[in-house]
């Protein structure tokens, strides 16, 4: 029997149990996926949970806000991806060692490629992207895009946060998230801020009154609501735009494969969240 789960805080609205329960069923595996809400200040709670993975009682756990960095000191090893991103979203035991991995970057890139589809060859020489926000998910997105050959600029309301993230890479620009972003021309805009998330569904991270870059594609990591204001405004301006639901599914499927060796059908995982 496999015991899987998610640690974070708060977790009430998490879609992960539905996704992973569907994956277990599809792969014919006996198991469950539990939520472990652990308060940001509860270091002992976090250590106790990790001890249950170390003992083999729990097969694997996903990690979300606010623990993606908090867990690192209690692990034995990080994969190169988790190390480069500086955050962990997947934990498992291998050869008695507690390993921290990160599937957000690959999950984002796989879904971005699905979204770009047959436009990929057309933009081959114009891979320039603007990242809105410079928090935890921006780290995974920047890592993924740099490795896929994109030129990047990071826009954050605190310029020093954008500068700090940009400093890990060569030739990544940092700008304030204001109308200053107008002076750049991008083929892709990625929102990594929580702006527009339920309940603030009438908000958009895109500065008011500013035109979108000509021919840009918009990828909004926010997936709750299913259509964000940024996505709606982008579509209304004639652009292609998507939320991050596909990334959520991909990162979950990649974690599931790490724990079980089974690669679940994405269609079945998508269907599970509408049930
Ligand atoms: P985070 O670490 O808290 O980072 C959020 C970033 O957004 C920070 O740079 C923050 O700046 C900025 N920000 C927050 N409110 C802002 C505002 N009102 N105006 C301008 N900037 C603002 O959060 P995260 O983990 O990156 O998550 C961000 C969003 O991505 C969440 O909605 C999350 O659900 C979503 N997400 C989706 C997926 C997926 O699979 N689709 C995966 C990961 C995350 P400050 O530091 O100045 O506040």
C-alpha cells in the first residue's frame, strides 16, 4: 500500500488529492494521498512528517507554500534541479537517503510546449520572455526557460527581488513591475505572481492601460479561477493565453512517476479535477 501526500499551509483548496487518487487508480496501484497542513512556524511538525518518509511509512510527499525551502535543511540530498532552483516540491527515500526534487520546472516547460504547439518553429529566433514576479515559482520558471534557450527579463514590484533572481544567470534583465515594461518587446509573458487568484479574480498583474506586446503569448501560472483576468484580457486583445492548470497536472504526474514508476494519462488527470 502506497502512502503519498502533500505538505503545505493552508491546503483546503488543493486539487492534488483528486489528481493523485486518479493516478493511483489509473496505474492500478493500492494507495492514498493525504493532506498534511503544517503551520509555517511548526518546525517539529515538519521534522516528524519527514521522519515518517525516512522510516518508509510514507512513500513520498509533495511540498507547497510555505515549505518549499523550509524542508531543505532536513533532507540528505537535493537533485541538481532542486539545487539549481533552490526549492523542493517532491520528497522520497532512495538508498536510505531522503531526496528533495523539483518537478515544477519540467512541469511548466512540458505544458508551455503543449501551449506553444506548432508555433514553436516560428518563434525559434525570437525566444524572449517577460516573467512577472520573482518568488518561488518564478525560480522554477526562470530555470526552465533559460535551459530552453529563452532570453529573459524579470519584472517584480520589489526590483531587488528581481535583481537577486536575475543574478544567478547571465544576461537576465530585471525591471520594476510598472509601465516600464512597455519598452520591451516579448513573445511570451509568464505571470508567476498570485494576482488574479480567487478571491481577487478582478485583478491582473498587467499594468492597467498598458497594451500587451504585439504577438505575445500569455502563460498565467494561476489556475484558480479556470480563466483569470489576465487570460481574459489577453484573449480579448487577440493573443493566445492559458492558465497554469496544465502545469499543475504535469508537475503532479512527474512526481507520481518518480514515486511509483508509472506515467499516468494526462487526460485522466485533467478529468479528475472536474469531478
Ligand atoms: P511566492 O513565492 O509568494 O511569490 C509571489 C511573487 O509575486 C513575489 O515576487 C511577490 O512579490 C509577487 N507578488 C505578490 N503579490 C503581488 C502584487 N500584488 N503585486 C506585485 N507582485 C506581487 O508565490 P509562488 O509560489 O511563486 O506562487 C505564485 C502563484 O503561482 C500562486 O498563485 C500559485 O498558486 C501559482 N503557482 C502555480 C503553479 C502551477 O502548477 N500552475 C505552481 C506554482 C505556483 P513580494 O515578495 O513583493 O510579495
